């Protein structure tokens, strides 16, 4: 919104200083500052409002230390995160950019689903909240929207890498010229529609889903839509399962979003994309503004959500965070990096699947269900082992930082 206004002021009225809004770096800095201020300044008022409405978390007694002390803590705090992401993006992002619009739609979409789940839990007093199948339907719907938009939008293109012969002339000691021809990898000058994505640790690290369908365009894009559905569902549920300790999913998500923002900036900058030999995605650099707003919102939310939490984000926040990360990765063609980058989410999800699957298997075989972990998701397993909550959270943050660093290293380690 402000981009268009200040562009007019710069180009038409030539007002000094207004040209700064043309720079992504400046608008990203403003977005992170504004999102932090929104959370810190308005967070307290929102918490007080939720307390007056008696919107408190109903805690089941699972035998975890300090658990019952959290009973009555306001939930639905994800509303704060949503506001702190949406407002700066609307102000400082380019609203004519298809990637920004996709992220805005994804944020509102999953925020609504998560908010509905929290509403049913709190106001309707149904502990299970929104039935799982309805959540999945919402996630699948978003995946269809994202995949179909990536398919049909003419603004979503990439520039492939190509090789060009480079002739080099060497001269012998006797003055005789020698000709050498070598191949140089450069970016193509033409933008194309493609289902290419990035594979980590591979030298020529572009993979086209069309390889799996024999090059049939329609089947390739249908496969891509299915991939988008899977990614959105898996990551949003992974973030939802990780949200079990004060500040856990918030702190784990910050390095993830930071790395995605860096990758978006590099992929959207033709010089850096050429230098790093990665896919150039025109327009994707604008997502840095969204990433900055999301980072500011997450860091600011820790002001109130760190131990002991004054507010919980609820499904309003956790489903939205996972969905935003998933759609962001799809936009910059880095969805195959998510198992590494979102390794904490992955382990949390697998711990639940393993626990449930093993319990059902042993119940059928032995007539009595057995468990792999003391409790799942796995962060509760460590709680059962009498490890203090803040130590578990801090260690998970460190693991997330390590995975983020490894993900960045994939740019050069091939």
C-alpha cells in the first residue's frame, strides 16, 4: 500500500527520501520494527481483553510438572501474531505481487480455521475442538488454492540455468596459440512456467516433477497440487503438535522464517542467483517483507509467551505459523528443504505417529498397548523424564538454529 503511494511521491512529485520505499531491505526493516511494536504495545491489551472474556486454556491433568499451574492462561493469542504479520505486510509489501497475496490468503485462511477450533474449545467447552477431518479439509483446500495458483498464474515463472560454451585462448612458450572450450552455467534470459524445485546437497539441484509423469503437463501440475496439499497439511500439523510448551513453537519457528527470508532474497535477486548457481524466481524477493513481519511477530510474541507464559497462541497461531512456512517454501521452490529446515516439526510429528502406531500394533498382537515414548509429542517425553521445561525449550531452539545453519550451507555444499 505505502509502496505505491511513495512511488508516486518519488516519481511524480520528486520528494526527497521517498525513494527509500523502492528498496526491499528498507521496507523489510520497517516491517519487522512495526510488527514488534504491534505485539509489544497491543499485546497487553489483547491479553486483558481475553482474560475479561474468560478465554482461558482448559488443561487436562497429564501428570506433567507445573502443568496445572497453567490452567486459566488466556489462549487464542495467535490473533496477536496474525495482526502483527498482516498489518506490516499490507503497509510495506507490494500488493500487486502474487506471492505476497498467496501468503496473505494463507495467513487469513488458516488463522480462521485455527480460530474456529479455539472458539469451539473455549466457548462451546468441547475439549476436542474442531473435528480433525474439518481441519484437514481446510488444509487441503489451502493446498489446492496454492498449487492451482502456482499452476495458472502467469506471474509465477522461473529462469532455468543453461550452459554456454566459453572460448579461452592460451599461448605456449613459443607463442603458439592454444584454444580451450569450456562450459559455463548461466541463467537463461527467458522466464518459463515450470514445476521445478530444489533438492539439497545435489550439484545440479533442480528437480522437475514432470520427470515423474513422463512430461505430461496436465499430470505434472496435478501432481504438483497434490505435493502442495501434502506440504501445507504436514507442516501446519507439525507446528500444531510442537505447540505444547511455553515459547517452544515460537522460538523454533524464528530460525526457519529467517532462513526462508534469506533464500527468498537470494532467489529473487538475479545477480546473487547467478553467482550461487540457484534458480532465479522473479518477484520472490518481495517475500522478504512478509518474512520480516513474521519474524518480528514471533519474536515479539515471546515477550508474553516465554516461560511462564502470560498467553498461549492456541491453534489460531500454531496452524497459521505452519501454513505460512509451508506456503512460503512452495513459493520459492524450496519445499524439499523443509524436512531438514523444519526438522523439529518433523520429529514431533513422527513421535506421535510412532507412538500411536506402535500402541495399536501391540494392542492387537498382545492384547495390551505398549508405548515407545513415555508420552508424545516428544517434548512431553522429556518432561516425563523430569527435565525442566525451559531447558527442553532452549535445547529445541538450539537444534532449530543448527538445522537452519545446515540449510543455508546447502547453497554451497553440493
